[in-house]
C-alpha cells in the first residue's frame, strides 16, 4: 500500500511538471509582444513659459520613458513668457526636476513670427535656426514626429527651408477652436498655420475649443485637486530649482502646486471663479500614448481667412481632427505617471 501511494505521488508530480510549461508557453508570446512594442519617437516643440500646461505636458513626456523616445525639445516665443530665453529657462527647470537636464537636446526656435522671418529668408542665418535645423536633421536620421504645442512658426520655417521635410514626418498640433475662430496658439502666428495647412505635411489638429466639452479645454483640473493630488509627488531632483515665481522646488508635484497658485493671481484669468485650468498640451501626448482616449475624423484641410474658418470641401489635402477627449482616463494616467515615473533615455 505504501509503495502504491509513493508511486501515485510520483506520477502526479510528474504529470504536473509536464503540464506547467504548456501553460507558460501560451502566455509568454503575448507579454513579449506587449513589452517590445515600438516607442513613439518625437520632438516636442513648446512655448514652455506661456502658462502652465506646457510644463505639465513636458513632465508627463519625460516621465513616460516606456512610451516615448524623445529626440529633443525645441522652444518658441509667444506673446507671454519673457521672450525666447524665458521659454528656454522654463523648459530647463522642468527637465531639471525630472533629472534630465543636459540629458536631452534643448534648443531655441523662433522668437519672431513666420511672416517677418520668411521675408528675405536666408537659410544660413535666420531666427530660430538652431531648433528648426535640429528638426530637419533628426527627421533625416529616423522616423520622428513633431508634437507642437505652441505657435507653428518653427514647423513653417522647416518647410520653407526644406520642402522635403513634409515627406518624412508628421505634425501633431495642440491648437485651434476649429470650426470657430480664436485660440491662443492659432492667433500667435496665423500665417504660419495657414502655410502648414497648405503644405503636404501630414497634419493632426488636437482641438482646444474654449468652453466646449468636445475640446481639450474640457480636460481641466482645479487648484484644490492639484494641491491634493500633486503635493510632494514625482522624482526628487538632484539639484532643486528656483521657480519662475520664486521659491525652491525639489519635485515637479510641488512646482505644479506653485504654478496653479500663481496663475490665478494673473489678470487675464481672475474671472475664473472655479479656479480650474485645462492641461491642454498634456492631452496631445496622452492621445498618442493611447488613441482610444479621443475620437478622430479626417476632413479636407480648411484655411483661416480674416479670423474665420473657410471650408474647402474639394481640397485633396486632408487632415486629422482630434476631439471628445476622455478626461478621466487621461488625468488618471497623468497623476500615475508623475507618481511612478519611468524616465526617458
């Protein structure tokens, strides 16, 4: 009896050992495919010192290293932000808070607007040359997309200097109230936007739509929510920064709280009684990470004339329109990214 019991135990163990590898073999390929998916190679073009959404977008980008392969960051100057140097300095602060200062290229793009720069254009010496030439060179080396979250001056200059730029990249732009007029990025260089829309470069518009539930304006957070969610989170900087409003910060979470505190002291949004601000620019990256967090439609590219959108239904040049964003999933992913960072390399 004892011998039979031992034999049964041996056979059961042998059977179990043979079955286990079969189960593992079925699971491994699925995990391998998921883990080896290609990262999104991009250049981030920003007016970093304009408001506060650029900083949140940049931190989200730099701490999503399992998703994004960041080739570099270029800046441009809009009407707010203390000129091109102010935008450069703010981008550098966020990079330092993410412990990535000097680890990635950071270059100045255009201070002025396309109309002024393109007049009597000298391809060997022009406003924005460092950033624009970086875009041109990087897109020759690899398949890199440009995520632009400010005016489109740098993109238009790249197309003017080298029209073949249109054949080797695509533009994902955070901007426009389309189909209505009026929006900050759009209005800062309308001529550049129309130049890009009239080119052949693949173009995606991540809509803003102030006050509408269908645009990135709806992906808004309150000052209280930021204070509750962001205080103290994020990697600790090896060297603290001095913020643009003063003060010393060691985490992006604390800097975020400070940015939200000060923005409601600024005259242009004092009327915002709910003390909420959209994280517009961050959404343009989130929908690349997960396209299911928005809806898209392809339309003939319109053009803006005298501050009114003119439809061109027979236009063979198409563009992709992003709208109806999943606020809850996008914001949850943002908070999780800052709290549990994965650095870009």
